[in-house]
C-alpha cells in the first residue's frame, strides 16, 4: 500500500485501528524479526557475562540530511555507544514521538534506514512505542532508543584508563556531521558538499578488540566533538594530551566552512568517528586493522598521552609552537543528534 500523500494524524497515536495500521504498515514491515513483539515487553535470551546498556534521544533538525536521516542516526548513535564499551549490540527498543501531519512516506523512509543500519551490525529492534503529538508540540519527529549489548570477554574500556605513553587515534576525519547539519539549515548561504559521517562502527571495533583487547579508551565524538571528548578523558584519567595539529584529519570542505565561520572542527560533532586511546606498542596494529574496515579507512594517530599538563590538551601547531586547546564552552551547534 502506497503511503505517498498520507500524513500522521492524532488518531494514529490513540491506540486503536489507526495505530495498528501505522505499526503494521511502517514499523513491523521494517523491524520484524523473531524477537520483535506485539506484547507489552520483549522476551529475550539472556547473554552470558557482562552486558552494557545505553539510552539516547535524537531530535536532529532537519530530520533528513546529506548522508542519512534521524532513523539511521538513532541506530548509529546507540550502536556506537555500546561499541565504545566493547559490547556487541544485541537488542534495541525505540520510541517515536511524531508531530501530527508528518508525511507517512517520510516516516517509512526513516524506518527503512533504521532497518538497513541495524542489519549492518546484526542488532535486532525488539520493541517500541509510538506517540503522536499535536501540531507544533514537537518538531516533526523525535526518536529515543535503548540498546543492550554483550561485552567481549577480556575487554575493559573506560575514560579513566588512559595512561602516559598511550597513542591517541581517531578513526576518521572530524567535524563532518556538525558541519553537514549547519549547512543543511542554510542559515549562512554557504554552498559546500559536506556529507555526514553517520555510520555504525561496531564491526570495526570488534575487529580491533579481537586482536587487541587491551585498548584503554574508546569514545564516540558526538556532541562537543573530539576536543570535548579529550578534555573529558584527561579529567577522568588525570593525564594530559599532546596533539599534532597537522595530523588531525579534516576534510577540505569542512575546513573551508569552519574557517569562514570562525568555528573549530575539534568541537564539531562526529557521528561515525571514534577516539581511541591505545597502548603505544599496539598503535600500528590497531591502525592496520581499522584501515581494513568499512567507515574507518582514514584512521590516524593525532597525539600521545602524557604525564605533564594533567587535565589539559596541548596542541603542537603547524609552526612548531605549543598552545592549549581551548576548553569546551557553549554548545556551538545545538540539535546535531
């Protein structure tokens, strides 16, 4: 049945016939799997060992952008949060708050993106909830997801585990998602072809941890970007960071846009780039593995962990001088996730 021209109405959130039709025509169509339930809660096989669990809300504006949409983003964000703990994503639930009048075919586009992204890493959407809000009460579509994953045996990652002598890696170029969303809003009249890096990264993390289980820290550089993540780790671990400005990968288009607007790519969101803190003697092995995986081919070392300047991030500039990376302040780009 074609959904073109149809919109979500308040009746779709009332729990009756229209609700059942919405779930059947959109969500069940794309999320169906052996554990997907129509009951009040999903009944699931319990994983062995430790689990990781995370919840995240997604209110990105606009909901559709170059490189993805809010549905893809919701899966990537939750999968990547689990991956940062060394956890294989197993199950997800999702809650939708939909504004009255939202196009049904666009809602199905979101659900299809969620289906495709979940399948890439093998996570199963097992339950959910749908609410319809009146016109103007929400901005189009909000999604909240919860994920459960099984932590790989022998793996312990934490922002408190960075050690002097470790290497600081990023799995790809930085700041692209934040720059993409800025351009999509067309508030500055800048034309540039910047595609969001939005991607699920569990497969790459699994490949690394299977060979190098003693990775110390993995962080998803979303809100606040790489700079904020590094300051958080510096505080948690009581260490300092020395970064090499020339080694930090930034797309030329992103560098051009941020240069015009006076923004720093270090503080723009990534949705498909991780920060990894790895033992110095394992650096080349980790880089080799990452560069063979989808979405992390551009992995680079950008600095080292030091005992000096604990709690600080120091940047070695292109002319050889050193300066403090400014500590993160106000949100540069609200609603990027």
